C-alpha cells in the first residue's frame, strides 16, 4: 500500500497520437472498405444492365404485337348473297359459309379502291383479295348471324389485313425480302403504300390481342391471349381457393398444436425439401395422378390448378409459419392469461396479426405460380385451344384451356415471325401481371406493418 | 387533541385463498422449485421477493397453470384454490385462468381498441348477456383500474396508442374484467417510470379490497410499500414468509436479512 | 409547503398523518400532566398528584409506539426530503415529550411529599406561573409543528429566557427561605428541584421548537439558545 512507484524506473512518456492524421492501419481498412463498396456497386450495375437489356429486348420485340394492320372500308351486306332464301332464318343463313362472305368482301374492297381512285396497277384481283385476312370474313359472318337486321345495310368493316401486310407495316417485310417471298410481291407493297396514304390501311391498337383465342398458322394476325388469360384466371382462382385453407391450416397445426417430437421434425424438413423440388416433377405427378389415375380431362384449368396448388403449398406453409412465428409471445401470453383457449388464442389474436405476412406470402406464391410453365406442359395445356372455356358455373374449369406462360412457349415455337412477335407481347402482358401482383404485395405489407 | 388514525400495519384475520403444499417444479431435469409451502390470504397483497432465478416467477406461474404452456415443465405437489386442487385432472386451465388473472411484466395490450381489450375476457367466458352489460363491465373495470377518466372519450382507439403506464393499467383492467378471485402480477412495474409505478402501486392497494393480489417484484422497496405479506425465495426455496413490516424491520431468517440489507445478491 | 400535497400512494399519507397524530396526542397528555402537576402542588391535592404519576405510563407507552411506528415507516417507505424530516423530528420530539412527562411525574411525586409538610408561603404561585408558562410554550411549539410555522417556533425558543429568569428568581427566593428558617430546608429543597425540573422542561420545549424549525427549513436554528440561568456562575454572597 505504500507508494511503490518511487522504486520503479520512470515509465516511458506516453506519446499522444493526433486525431487529425490517419495511421497506417486505418488507411488499409478504409481502402478495403472502399474496394468492397466498389464491388457492390459494380455487381448492382451488372445486374441492372442485364435487367435493362432483357426488358429492352422484350419490349422492342413485343410492343408491336399490340398494334395490328387493319383495313377499313364500307361493305354493303348484300342480302341476296348472304340470305338467299330471304327469310332471315339463322339456320339457313348459316349455310352461307365464310367463302361466300370472302367473295363479298373481296368484291367490295375492289369496288372501294376504284371508287377512291387508288390504282391497283401491277396487282391482280386475287392479290388484292389476299390483303384481307382470312379471319375477317369469319368475323363479319358471325356479326351478321348475330344481327340479321344488318342485312342490306352498308357498314364500315374494320378487319385485319393479312400477315405479310402487317409485317410490311411493322418493318419485318421489306422490298428486298418481298422479292424472294412467294406470298407477297413488291407491287402489293406499293399498293399497300397507296392504301395507307388514303387511310384504308392503318396500324391500329389491337384489342383482340388480349381477347381473341389462339389462331391457326394461316392467320397469325388474329391470334390472341383470350383463352390463355381466362385459363390462367381460372387456375389462379382455383389455386387460391385450394391452397389458402390447406396451407394455412397445415401451418397453424404444425406451429401451434403439433407436439414437438421426431415426427414433426421430419415433416418440417420435408416441407422445405418440397419447396425446392423442380416444378416439372410436379407436372409428372399431376400427369400420373390426375390425368391417368383420376381421369380428369387433360388440359383443363382444374388439373392445372391442382398441380400448381401442390407446387405452391410448401411455399405458403413456410411463409405462414414465418408470419405466425413473428407474432410476439407476449400477445399469446396475454390471451392465455385472460383465459382464452388455444383455438381462441390462435384465431382471435395470432392469425389477425399474422395475416399481412400470410397475405404477402400468398400473393408472391401466386405470382410465381402464374409464371410456371413446365408442369403445365406435361399435363397437356400446350394444346391448341381455339374456343373459350365456359363460365365456371357451367363446368368451365373442365374445358380445355391454356395458360399465359404456356401460350408464350407455344407461340415462340411456331415459324411465322408474327407469332414470335406475339409471344414477346404475351411476355409483356405476363410481366405486367407479375409486377402488379408484386406491387400489391408490397403495398399490403407496408400498409399492415404499421400496426404495432 | 389529535386522534391517531388506524395504521395499516396489521392484517386483520382473513381467509386463506390459496394453499400450496410441497410444490416442486422441474424444467426437464433441472429442479427450479423445492418444497414450497405457503398460504396466500384473501384481500391481501402478497409479495414474492428474491434474487434473479430464485423461482418466484416460476411459482407465480404455477398458480394459474401458465407453466402448462412450457413443454418441459413438470409440477408436483398440490395447490388448492378455495380448497380445490387446481392441478386436478378435471380442472380446465382455461376456466382456472378466468378466476386467476395475470398481468405481465411488459404491458401487452391486444392490438385492438381499448374497449375490445377489456371486453375480450368477459366475451369469451360468456359472462354477459347483452351489450349493455358488457358496456357496464368495461366501464367498471376501467374505473377500478383508474383509467376511465383518461380514456372514456376514446374507447375505440387502439390500446397500443397509450403511454406505458396507461397500457399497464389497461392490462390490469383487462385482467379484472373477468371478475377474478386472485390477481397475479409478474413484475408489473418494471417497464414503467416512477410516476406510473406509483400510480399502479396505488391501484394495487385499492384492488385488494376486491380480491387477493400476488405480486412478484425484484424491487424490495416496492414489496415493502405495497404488500401486507411477503415471501422471500432463494435458490428455489421459500426461505421466509410473514408480515411485511416484520420482514423488513426484523426478519427471522439470516438469509432474508442478508438479502434485504443488500449483503447477498 | 411541499408536504401539503398528497403522495400518489395514499397509504404513505395515512402513515405520516398517523404518527403526527400520535405526537399531538402525546403532546396533549403532557400538557395536561404539566398543568395538573402544578395545580396539585398549588392546591396541595394528593389525589391529583397520584393521577399525574399514574398518567405517565400512558405517555411512556406512546413514546414506544411512536418509535416503533417511525421505524416501520422508515423501513417500508424509505422517506426522503421533507418526509424524512417529518419522521426524524417525530422521533426526537417524542423523546423530548417523554422527558417532560417524566419531570411532571417527578413534580407530582415531590408534591405528595410536600403535602405532608407545612406549606411555604409565596412560592406556589410563582411555581404555578412558571409551569403555566412552560405549558403555553409547549402548546405553541406543538401548534407550530402541526402548522409548520417556523416563526412561532423561533418565538417559543426566545421565551425560554423568561422561564430561566423565573427560575433564577425562585432560586434566590428559596435560598432566602432556607437561610431564614432551617426547618424550611427540606421543603425548599423539594421546591427547588421542582423549579429546576420546570426549567428543564422549558429547555426540552425549546428543543421541540428547534425540531420544528429543522422540519420546516431543513436546518437547525443557530445555536443562539438563550441561556438565562446564570446561577451556576453567579453565586450570591452568603453573607447577604
């Protein structure tokens, strides 16, 4: 306790380092940090540029699908030709096939061109008739059969032009390629220019891209996403109806009620495994069980929904469990302390608080299911479906349909460049849906997160 | 000449509400409580004090079978509430918890409106037949919790929007809305500032007229202020149990004295 | 005054009011004891003297109770600031009151003895006046306590000088009596002790008043306690 410091040699004087200069160690650390930041920024830049390239490619290819070359000219619906018996009987009128309408339209177009003073020099009548898409007479026929009162009147028909003309307007077909192409001549292209100048031919916004069913190779201009959209919609609706109760109930049971033993551990591990299984395996599963064994109709939204449900279920279960676990135990304690039973605690307190998380997980699961192609291919949804499925109440879920991503695949594998263009357009629609669903998920999450 | 008013020193002879005999609690292999014997009286505030990990919270949670929610917990011995063993096989813990309410350390109101917070208990236990009755129970509970004046104009606002002290009083109102016979409080003031603490302690003093209160506290001063009977726990044993004024002026067991005077942790 | 608003914990208020009430009760008993003792001396009333002596027991019991209660309040409430001064002052005041009570009892005891002897003229009135003065001081000190009036307390402290003067006068008077007639010595000695005890009572009342000042201001008053009795230093000439 005595002061022993006097016995020791004096300690070396402490040098105070200045704060204003950095020592070597700090400099190295700062340099390392700056390098790391640079790597991060570079990685982000690379990712963003790849994303930008992808989006630009898609958009540049697909935006044109939303416009379609359209011919507009007046057509007098000649009652004699279209309703020979004159009794406006539908069955009778149906005997006049599209060929009859085609002849009528061809004649009317030629007449109109003459009337407008557009020279058809160098182009045969047959070639002029080739301007009109095969889809247009069918449409006019449907229209007349629906409204027989139109007979005898002159209506303004607005129908698609044929694929090559459309290609010309969009720049796919040029005078050089036309020389080598058997389906189109340079003279036809010149006529197209003249018709465009007069306003008979124009590229108009193509609503039927979204509403029309798929079309054959002979008339790509009429192909649309109608069936695919309906098929996807039915499937999504069915998936939500099936996956939510199943997934949430399974999750609640596993999290709240199941005893914590070996079996539940095994189940947990396997659920995570299921989430990682490749989607095509689910397709095989669906084929084996639903189509071969249960004999559900192939290519129906019901089977597609069943397969997608199985695929999405692990994701929903995992998301729900995370949401339930995020509810603080103090709320559970409070509910139990007041004398609520386990069920009441879960349904009155835990679930409402976990709901935003469950909702977000569901929407994200649905968004990824929306974009799944492989399993749907295996259960046959790649078939060419030209008719809309009926309404759900009439068993429409069992009618053959297709889905958006599958439609993209099937168009992309066809030869006509118009289909390629359409598949890019379909990708745009698909992306729009996905982005919308993700934005909704984000908004919902933000909105409900402020609760506590 | 001044009259000496009645001093709050002695507990008048009251009934025993809870009797614990030979209570032992195990968490898996580890024994948390050994052979606890204690009589909790009615209309009395009983405080459990002791250092961290001494078992006071564990014992408190035995009284309303909250330990049932912990998978590895095992309770032996008997705990009688008005003569009935609460660990009897025929007893439903849910029903028990309507009679033995609990308030926790951190205020935990439900993320619902103030009204719904208080009304939840009576609703699920079917204690009321009409909305008017429910309104009355909510008002009475909030009044008893000394919160009515502050919230009567905003019963539909979220319970989580109140201050810490108000939230804890809301939790107390919620607990007493089910007309419990015993109120258990696990360190109810540890998350509150001194003024809110004093308000809650004053509230506890008023509540003991209606039921028995058992409070676990790590603040000896709080136990001294608020309780009439005090139990000192140490390393899983109940060391001493007696009148609060006796324990704090002249405890019988030297361990109690060491703890109270701050000589052991 | 900060102790006029209530504590959030109302039981604390009740405890403090309790012990202060006990002090006032004790003070009342002591005041009565002083007056009764003086009265019994003046009237040569043995019964009353006996009553005073018996009454001291209650005063002692109250002091014990007050100490117990104060200890309990300190243990359970951990009072601070003015609350602490209230409790500490109560303990000191009760000790002072108990001593005053003892002096009153002693006065009554000596009165019982004096009654057996022949009366000495002229002294009783003075003694009674002195006792009355002390009792008035005590009453004022207790009033100052309950009203937290430091001015009144300081006034009480000053009045002790008068009591001391009265004692000086009585001391000389008794000396005169004793020198006049040696048969008076026994009685005068008793009377002297009575006077001395009364003067000591006054000192205790002063001490109580000092506690009141401490309670109100937080500091003991300057030690300007008037020391009026100079008999120890100023011996009268025996030849007078």
